[in-house]
C-alpha cells in the first residue's frame, strides 16, 4: 500500500516512520518548505550557534511511549526548563510559585498569601488564574489581581492581539499558580532537548528505504477537494492522503481564512558568553516582544565568547505568513468545524496535526496522535 503525507513536520515524520515500519510499500512526503522538521527546524547560524529558526521548542512529556519512540532517533541533553518573567525589571520565576510570591510581596504579606493558598488548595497544587480570580478571600483576591495584571494580561494581549476576556476560557485556565517552590516551567518526568537538534532527530526518523521526501513541493497546488472526492492534478485520486497543513488552504479558503497568529523573529548574535540567566525570559508588562530566547542555555552547546538570542513579535497572520497559533475563540472554532464537516466526507483523506486540526499541540501530543493515526491506517488497509 502506498501512502501520501503532506508535510514533513513532527506529525508527518512520525506518521511516515510508523507506516513504513508497519509494512507500507511506499510513503511519499510532500513538503512545501526547503527543509524537514516543520517549526522545530534548527540549524547552526553564521556564528556556529544552534538556533531554532521558528522559536524555541522544548520536549517534555508524561507519556513514556512518546518519549521512547523519539529516543530511538536521538540521545537527549537533559534540561530542566526554567522561565523568568521580567516584571518592571524584577525577574520572577514562572509559572508563578511560592518563590515568585516572596519576591513580589513583602514577607508578612507573602506569608499570609502562602498560608491561604495551602489552606484552600493544598501543598503542591496547580491553581489556574481563573480559580484564583473567583476566590473571595482577601489574600487570594490580591494575589489573583497581581498575577493577572503582571504576568497574564499584557503578555496575553501581545500574544493574541485581543483582551483576555475575548479568548476561550481554556486559554486562561492554562495559566497556573503553583503552591510549591518548584520553579521548573514543566513538571513532566521526561524533559530535554535532542542532543544534536530536532532536524537531526527527524532526519534519522525519515531514514527508511520506503520513505521518500520531496521538498519544495506545494501540495495545495496539486490537490483539491471536490465534494467527497480528492483530486490530484485534476484527476480523481483514491490512495490514502494524510494532510498536516492548514485545512482552509487545502480547501481554497472557500469559507474564508481561519485566523492564526504568526511570529516575527529578530535574531541577534552578541560577543558574550551569556546574555540572560535562563533560556527564556518573558516580558509581561512592557516591551513590544513577548520573550527573548538564548539558545545555548536550552541546547547546552558550549561556545565561548559568543551567543545568539531571538526576540519574538506576535501579530495577525496574513498570506504568505507562517501560521503558528490557532485563535482560541468561538468564531474560529465554528469556522473550522464547517471546514472539517466538508473534509470528513472524503474517505481517503486524514487530517493530522496542529494546522489540520486547528489545535495547539505540544510535540509529545503530536507524536502520540501520529502513532495512533498510523496504526489505525494500517489496520484499515490490511
């Protein structure tokens, strides 16, 4: 059986390997860009620093199967990812935790807030900003107001281009306060960076005799969906196609464009060993950019006297921008559902990944979904 995969990002690469190892005679990947690995693509810049061209990607998971699968193709640089928020010049750990609390408030106030947090939610709890905002206890109301104003509100407005109230409540629910002193950004048991980078990882994943990758190939110029029939170069096509790109693009934007946020990156190479204390610093109360990433602190690369950073500037996505983040609101969800209803009538078309499913997925979730999709496709064709 021959399969066609559109997109050589994490979803497409994982799926291709699963199908090839499951007995597919040929897996052909069409990739629009001149490289594999999608938005996890990394390379060394002119200074020799390994940089993530499309923003930092840190692998973390609770799913041992996803970790084990990726570990077949890479060793890992162990990383306990830490993020600081620049709040009027003070660098506070985020997610906001008990360490942050003591840095933001005087000792008596911090003690009262900590006791109230432990009493209401319990030690070690992850409390969403939504839950805090609903509390009536004076200490918790004050804490919720501080976190909302200094960590969440302005950063969210920069990231999404709208006030927080316009977003799906689930977006706010993802902003926690930790009732602990753990200043790790993630609390997952498996965390790290591919030792030689993501591009190397996915190149090894695609190294199989039954996988063929065609770069610089725009699938949407060759594939169209007419009713329940997929057309390839204008002719009905019935072989399995797994599409990981933007669904509105595949369907010619016939229902209008799905809204996304995109990112502009400003890379700077500096003549210093170190620029900032951690890999990522968020700017939550000022600056036009959302965060600064220093790559050496994420990858563990040893390179004296030089470092590279990037600043991220979110904005509305327009053609031909790269779409990064689906907009989490009701109108966007309704438009995607209308597109999905039209796509689902095509029996040989499978939608997979962030863009095709209009969902923000972490890498481990994409890997798990691609593994599951591959197994399901193999069962269907046996």
